[in-house]
């Protein structure tokens, strides 16, 4: 494709651990002794000392790695969950009648980056310390699966339904892109009306959450968002929503534009949060409200990675997108 579109150990601060890193880095001995004294007081090294450490042993890749580890060890982690950190939670969701409809019991904890989900999980963990719990009530005024929407009832040709599927109202179907069963609302000749609303749409529930882990996010995992103009501040995309967006994509290294929907005169339509676009879009666009225009700065690991894309995007290229959220359906 000539012009590709977007479709396509937290450290433990122990005296001896930090001292070992400092001693390995510091030359001559006088510098090592200075860092040793500072580390014994269990407080971060002052900036000038960190700067000098960075250049000791210049040209040694192993020294650079040790320097990065030391920086991470001396950087204080937040006492409670804050935006931009990776959280791991255990949860149980209970309907008003006591029915458990979702749980991590017997499974791995749910892992996510605070500030990238745009959902109840962020409200549930913000301010919690590791080991603490919270019950979050999601009432009928803000149900976990949203309110029923007519535009999510879609007409599809009967012949496109899965082989062997029934074609009468009330039957349930499976879609590879949807985690839950879809309901056939009606069948009229060659077309069927399929309800894409979640089966628990509009239902109130309580989410009982326990924060079991909190880790800093690596630079290669961060999407930077610079807002150009605000949206309505109320209508944010949810996973599975269909979005309409204008965008201009360019290389961060030299500013060369590799794709531009505005120049084509037609916005891009896609479903968010299910892998139809690059990870940087799935992460960044979820934070935008309808009408908003923003600059997304996306590292290569969340773009096209080591493979690149076509002739225009080389391997390991960081990307910049000027995006505008036009519609959510």
C-alpha cells in the first residue's frame, strides 16, 4: 500500500541494590564514594551527580543500561494510582439482583494504563494504593454497558450471516469482532436486523475492585496528546464504537506527510479498540471527545514497529498524527 493509513521490573529501592549500581557506574573512586554516601541516606541523587553518571564510561552499552536502571530505581513511584501508570486489578461485577456477570477470579488480573481506557476502571482505581479495594456503583444513569442506541441495530443481508445460522427473530449470533452474542431483531426477506447493543445495556451494577499492582510506563509505550481545539468534553469513544475521523500522518523525524484524509476529501471510518487501527490510535483517540482536534505523537512500538509500512514509513519510525474526531456511532 503506497500511502498506509492507520488501519493497518519496577525496581526495589534497597540500599545494597542501588549502591551496587552506583559503584558499577562511578569512576573514579571519589565519585563512587560520593554516590555511596548519598545512597546510604536512601534519597535520590542530586541532578548534577546523575548527569555525571550518565557520561562515565562513555561508549559502553552495558554502562548505559546500568545507568537507566539506576535512574528508575531512584525515581520515586506514586503512593497511589495516578494517570499514566500501568495498573493491575482484580474485580467482580454484580447486578442489582446479585448475579455475578464478570470476574477475574481464577484468571489473571486485568492490566491497563490509567488514562487510556476512558471507562469505569479508571474511576475505580484512581487514588487507590496497592492492596486497597473499592466498590464502584454504576447506576442506571451511567450503566457499565451504556444506554440502548437505535443506531446499533444494523441491517445486514441474510446471506452474509454465519453458515448454519438461524434467520428468525430472537436468535443469537456471533461476530468475530464482538465479545458477546448479538440478537436477531427481525428478518425481512433478504435482510436481517441485528442488535449490536450489549445484552446488559442499561443495567445497573456494582464493580468491586482491588488494586494488585502499579508500574511505571516505558517511554516506548506512551502516546503523547497535544490538544489543538476542544471537543464537547462529554462524548468519548467506547471500545467497539464506529468513528469518523480526519487525519494527517507524518514522520516525526523529518515531518514528511505520508497520508492525509483531508486531502482526499473523505474521513476515515473504523471501529475503535478492537485492533482495526494502530495501537497508538486505539490508545490516544479513546481520550478525545467528539469535535476535538489533537496531535498524537506515537512511538514506533505503537505504530508500525520494526516492519514499517510500504515505501513511506520506514522501520522503527515514530509518527505524528493531526487528528479530528468528527462522529461516534
